[in-house]
């Protein structure tokens, strides 16, 4: 019997991040990442930046994860800079929903490709990106603060999806 793909709970809502989210984002950042964490100042900067989309997933009024997509002027390549989901919500479709929302944000800004880096030892994330259609195209040595290596993935994006009614 084949396992069904995790579907996000029906009450999962993804929206743009706000200043009121910063404390919860910092708590999540500290829970999920041992190194290379975003700071309060970083979140504040990204929230106000025209070259960033900070997407927040909420479930039952609580933070269920976030994705941060960055854009460079005059470039059709966007970057999924960071994504985090609390360990208790892993496997419930939050990560895939955030990835899809990040892709849509990139399409809406005219990006034709979305790139990301992931620690080469993070097998779960690598499997998720591959399942979402990302292809390996490179590697950075000594990329992270802990000197870990990063794999580089990219996905070609289609045109923006029309808004559902």
C-alpha cells in the first residue's frame, strides 16, 4: 500500500509576515536551527524590504512555519533563503504548502526560477525539495557557520496561477 502525501490541515493559512510575528519567528528560528539563524534585526529588515517576501503559515492562530524568498533587481532568479516548520508539525504538509506559496510569490514577481541551498546532511529537506520538483545543480563547500557544505537546487517556475474564486 502506498503512503498518501501529507495534506495540510484545512485550517492552514499562509499570509505575508508582519512585525507582530517577530517574537514567534525568533522562537521558531531557535527551535529549528542550531546555526545560521536569522536575528530580530534580520526579520525586521526583510519585513520592510521590497526585495523580500516573508510568508507565514498559521494554524489555529499560531505560527506553523515560515518561508523567506529573496529577489534581486533585474534578475529572473529568486532564492528561497530560509524555510522553517516546528518539529511537531513536520509531516503535516506545512513545508510543501510554504514551498508552493514561495514559488507563487516568485512567479508573481516575474521570476522564472527559484533556487535554494540546503545542508548536504539534511536528507529530509533534500527529499522534500526533490519531491517538489527541485533539481541539484551545484554545491558550496564550507558554506554554513558550522563549516557544513550546501547543495544547490533549482526549480523552473511556470506562469503565475490565476487566483481562485
